[in-house]
């Protein structure tokens, strides 16, 4: 098992946690709620689960312990602390991946507490994450108020035959949206196989499972419609 944090918008910026915690806590509760978002007008938000929280307490071990068997890939404790504090303070969206588990979410850091302990240069820390959750805003057609509201179309993610993957996408939905049918997902996969497989390995998967695992931020070339 390993724990990785990677910036969603910059896959080259990541942190592999040098040592594992004894346990990881995560969970959420059912929730039902509606919102009135002034900047968007009256909108309706569907029911779903409450915020999912993930947390643990562990130690960044000092240099004198870097060769111990429990160290996965040693990094200076202060460097780890600074990276996490920067991500927390900036509200950076991160992909949290815990290999050999089902934990593979886009998150932000909610809390980070660090204490320097002992003569070895260790830093004990507690960290908690909140799963990034998108609010779906229903269209005026879905709310049956189209006749009373001036419509505007959001910018498309497709540019000059390329498409930038967003959270919630899969190859079938991309093919259905831009190519006229979901069954053409294999064309998207074959045309972008190198990108898809490289991303899967970067996030700890042995493969994409023929395009099952795709990741936000990747840019695909689309075949002709």
C-alpha cells in the first residue's frame, strides 16, 4: 500500500507519503438539501450523500530514520509539511490515491496540524480531506421554466478537435456526446491509448482496464464525427 497526492491541474506536482499511518478514517452520511444560488438564479440540487471526509494521523520521520524498513520513499519532514500547507492554503484540488484500496478521490485539504517531536527531527501530523463534490445545476428545460428564462450555453470543453476530460466523464459519454454514439468509445481509446495508459500508471493502476480509468485534465484527440 502507498499513499499519493497529486495536483489535478498539474500531474507533475505530487507527494508520495514517506510512511503509512496505522489507519485511515473515512465516511459520510446521507443528505438531502436544496439551494438558492443568487448568481445563477433559482436552481435545484438533487439529493445525494453528505460530504465524505478522509483523515489520518502519522509521522514524517527525520533523516536519521530514512533507512528504516517502514519508510516507503523518504522526504524531509519540513518539505512534506510545506507542500501540504501550500496545498491547504491555496485550496488546491488533489487526487488522493491509496493503492490496494478503494480510496481514489479528488479532494481538498480541510485541516493540517503538525508538531515537531523528539531529537530525530520527526514531525507528527494530523490531516483531513474533504472529497470534492460538484453541484449539479438543472437546466431550465428540466425545471420546466424554459419559457420564462433567457438561456445561455456554457463554453464547451472541446477545442479544435481536442477534448479536456472533466470529473464524471467516461469514454462512452464522450463518444456519445461528440461522435454520435457511445459505441465509438473504442475509437477514442485507440486514438489516445498512450495518454490514457500513462495516466492510469501515474495514479497507481497497472493499466486503464481498456479505458475504464480516465482522469480529469487529460486532453484527448477526437476522431472525426
